[in-house]
C-alpha cells in the first residue's frame, strides 16, 4: 500500500539506521561460472545506422551510456510523418555495444548470451564476428559466444547489436531496441540445455501425483559420466524428495535423460491460490558441481468442454480475461518488473483471472509473475502470417516464409528451417513448464486487413498446429478468429486442424447470436471470446455520453464501442449466460500506445480533422498512467467476489452532460443487493437488482430492467452525493471499494502525493508517484489540468511522466506535464546506491519535497522495520 506524504515530512532518523554507501560491485572482469548473470548495465547506444557498428576499434565519443531495458523509439518526437496506428512515433536503426573482459581461468568454459526481447531484426556480433540474425521482436533467443570469446583478463570483448525497426511495421506501438533483459551464462564442461527440459505430472486429477522431468545435457566429452541430482521443493523451500541418476557421456556431445519423483500429496496451483513447487537439477562431475538449474512448477488440471466450457481443478470456471499489449505507457516497451507487477496487480484487484498476450509471444517476466500472482495465460505467436496487415510491409510477414541461412548461429535456428517454425516452437519451449499457460495461439485475425492469395492459409494452420503439438501436447491450440462467424470458407478450413487436434476456437467480437449459431452449426467446436467488447472512454471525461469529436474525447459512461464490437455489459452477458462459452478476453485491460480508435489512421498524417493528434488507445479499463477508468469498477463488481464494489459516476459538477430530462445521470456499479442514494443527506430512493440469471453450471448475473448496474437521474444541486450499499438481508455493507461519494469541488488549490517511499536498490526498481489535485476543502478537483514540474535530486532518475490523456503529445521523458482530469504521474528509477532521493514537485504556486529511499531489501520481512523508521 502506498503512503500519502506531505511536504513537511522529513525522515531525519533514517540516516541513523541506514547510512549512505555504495553497494559492493565486482570489477568489470567476469571471473565465475554461473547461469543468468544479469547483463544490463554499462551498455552504449547510438540512434543511427553505421556502416561498421560492430568494429571493435570503433570510436564511441558520441554514443550514449545506458542501462537496459531500453526503448529508443519512445524517446523520439511525436510526428505526423508517422501514422496514428503506431502512436505517431517513428522507429529507425540503432546500434548497441557492450565491452567486457573475461578472466583467463574461464578459457575453457561455454558462454551464452540470452536476449529476452529485441525489437526487431536484430543482428548480433561478437568481437567483430557476425553470429546471427533474429527478426522476431518478441521471442527470447540465445546466442553461443564460446568460439569467439577472448579470456585473458585484459582484452575487451565487444558485443554489438544492430536493431532495425522500420515503421510501419505493426498495428500498434512496437517500441524499438533491446527492451527486455539480457543474461549471460558461463557454463562448465557439462551443462543442462535449459529450453529442452519438459516437466509433466500425469494422473494429476488424483490426490497423489508423480512428476516426470525430461532433460538434456550437453558435453564437451571431458567427463565420462555425471551424477544428476533432482530435488523437489515446496513453496516454503522444504525438500519433498531427492532422486539420483548416473548418466553416461562417453563419446557423446548431447544426452537425453529423465527422472521421476514418486507419488506424493500435492497442493494444487490455481488463480486463487497460486502455489508453486521448485524442481532443482544439479549436475556433479568428478571435481564437483558442474551445473545447476531450477524450474518453477505448479500442479493443476483443466478441461474444456463443448457444452460446459472450462473446468479448472475440477470446478467450473469462466475466463475473466483481458487482452494486453506489451507497452508500459510512458516507458514505451521497456520492461521493468516493477511496472509489470503494478499492471498485473491492478488487473488482479479488478477480478481478472486470465491474460491473452496480444498479439505476440510473452516475456519470461510476464510468465513468472503470472505463475506467482495467479493468472491463466494464452500465449500468442503471430498477428499475421505470409501477408502484411494494414499495409505494414515491414511487419513479421516479411519473414514468415523465409528460410534460415547457414550464417545464422542463433541457438535452435537450424539451417533450412523456416522462421515461422523456429519462432512458433521457441514460444512453446519457453513457456511449456509454466503453470499459467493454458493455450497456445497460432494467430490473431489472420485473414483480417490483408490483401493477396490466402489459399495456403489452411495448410499453414495445420502446419503450425502440428508444430505446437511436437513441442507440447498437454495444452490445446487456439486461434483468435473474427471471420468464420461470417461463414468464410477459408477461415472454417483454418479452424478444422485446430478442432481435430482437440483445440479451442476463439471468437473475436462475437454477438450472442453468433455464439448460438456457431455452436449449433459446429457442435464439436469448443468456444470462447478471445477478444470482446472494444468499448472505449477517456478517463474522467463526462462532457458527453459518447464520442466528442471536437476534443477527441469519449464519455466515461461506456455507452460507445467500435462498430464491430459491443459495450462491456453486452459482451459479458453474451458470455456469462452461455455455459458453452468458456469465457472472454476484453479489449483491453490497459490503454496502449497506438491505435487510437475512432481516430486511428493507417497512413502518415492527422486523422482527427482538428488540432488533436491522439497517440494512444481509448479501449483500456485503465489508462496508460495506471489510473482506473469507471469501467474498472463495473468489471470488479462482476468478477471479484473477494471485495464489495460501490462506485458512482460521473463527477458532481455543472459541466457534466445532462440527460433528456436535464438531469445528471448517475450510474452505480456494485455487487450489493441494493443501493440507497443521498443528495445533501436527502434520500433519492433505494434501488435493487430485481432479477438474477442463473445457468446450469452455476454462473449468475444480477440485473435491473436488463441492466447490470443501477441508475438515477438527479437535478444538479451543489453539495454531495453519497451512497449506502445493503446485502440481501438489508444489512449495510461498509467495507466497499470505489468512489462512493461525489462532491462539488472548487478551484484547484493544492495536491496530494502518493508514493511507495522505499525502493530496493538497483536501477531496475521503480517508484510510481501519483499526484491528485484538490481544492481548499480537500475535495478532488476532477477536471483540473494544472501544470506540474518534477525535479529529482540524488542518484536516481526521473524516468517518465504521464497523465493518461490520449491527446497529450508532451514527451514522456519530460519533467513537466499537465494533469488530466485531476491526476498526473511521475515514474522514478532507483539507483545502485543506498540512500535517499529528493523529489521536488511544483504546481499551483506550491512546492513540495518528497524523500524516496533506496534500501538494501524491500522484502516482506523488512517492511515493518521501514514503516517503523518512517
């Protein structure tokens, strides 16, 4: 929970407990073997193409010193030379370089570099030598550096990466650069091939279950045999079982083997209780430990049925999902754990239990956090196959049919294999041991917005389906299909191999009638809503019930949706009232950069016809800054049974749009049985849900006159609207979440600052500082656009600012930003030093100072200690 901090708070005592000092850092020489050594500091970048950027003697006077992750596209200026679809930002070509030394004691070791994500068309060089090419911007990939490393303790090894992101290349903002983490692994004479380990638990439906681990060892034949020790640990770290196996390596450079943990009671993993186990593999040779790798695992079982939808761990379950693009608002595509954890936590509190990664393979970080927090995940390989979408001729379609060349030394990039096979199988290998993954999607709207001959597409669908099953036959294949509902013969042929394999068909933007007709006509198809709703709004804007074209804003009543979509309540009713529909994934959980419907453009230039240049979507139930829109509380009232929701909209102000009676229309999103509304203490009546739909599988939906929320029409009168919630027995529910008070407000006079106040030391850790504008009485000034200036002193960095306003073309790196409808955000990056940073905030003729502390360890065991100091 964040802490409200006033300017007068100065934590003077902190210095007595936590003196400022530098964390001990190794010198720049790699001296030890180990896996997943973080390789993100001390890189250099130049935002231009060079003829020989890999040249080890290249002068680097004009290069920028950076740390990863890094997105150089987000630093470019918004321009009409780009299209709205990619957020009015252009990509380009950039070079990255990292210099490092290797101790001579490691001369006989194996060196691998793993890139979690480079967008896109990455060319890799080491010490001037070309190693390989990786076109896909989302899949992780590994490069073997062993033959080119100089290990003498004095010579520089130069790792160089050329990145080519030429727009237009995507239907949304892509970002550009090495935007995810990079890891170095220094391995011994025998090592585990990480991506080839397969963990399965047959007979998991029983209370006791065994665990099978298939693994692969690589060897340089210096060892005749090794001992493999397998350990199974529970979430608390207790050893459950240990097994031993001797593996012969004689004259072999690679050996496949397996081990089994015997039947034992299991604690099932679920979205409500994401209980994890750990499988540790240790390789011991004649002189000690050669390698060790730990895998995370969760026991769970699930089943899709054509008539009853999804059951998970033996219980009926609806997918209450959101689609998520990969950008993080002001950070662009740069992926930090803090930002992704914040995003997922906001979704979890809304009641989301599933994520559809849209429309690209997931990051390892996303899967790890979904394993930990408890989300089901659909991992998705492609947004297009052999033909480009929306005239994006530089998208992945330009590589889909391409054959891998002999010069490419990327791991698993076999000569003669197509990139589509390589990338699809890579996605599956990376996530097949993660309990969160429940389906593999081979594509999204593959027949949409393309031109050309698609006669080979049913063949590609069969090919891709078979390739998925070669790597993992424990999960169903799926696809996001928006065409077969129109009886498109090619789309239906594409779905056939998926259905034949036991897969699931996802419908994008199906109406209730579409679900019913397709279920009747294709009774063997298992169905779910892979993309639903596409309703949209501007956070906190109530000047219109719908789209307001003069200002490029959309009313937050959520009455509007794209012509091919539906409103949020229509989409949910279509799903929850049909047992055969396994669930839905709404478009989208968060606003994302690019595709600002209804002002989206596929060619460069202005679309709105006025002064505004919207650069991000309106679809999210949360804006790019992480501030919840009103729809967030609608979904929470429907999806989260662990909290009581009571949320009122709009704001209480004369500027609000009026209904046909000249009154302000008030909506209440709630899970309560009834609500009583008061204006300045006078009751405006009590309303209750008068009907409840209950399906055979036990899903239910409360309604009043067919609506999922309660509505009042009240004449404006200065003062306060309050609400009381009651349960079925007439008892008041007091512990509610949401905005249950609407107050008239005066002019902006002050602001309050919300910050975590403590950050674990390290440049990868962030603090999201939220600022809310208030009047003299402390009421939130819901429509203020006051200008703010942020200044950070200390060894941290002001990484970005945001306000969730789709029309704001201020650079995300700017230290000045106007609020939007009463709120503004600053994102701070920590440092490797332990100590404090001072954030100075200026607005409304007031200056406030907030201290943020970098601490050694922000784990649960220290949080009480830091709170005590504060």
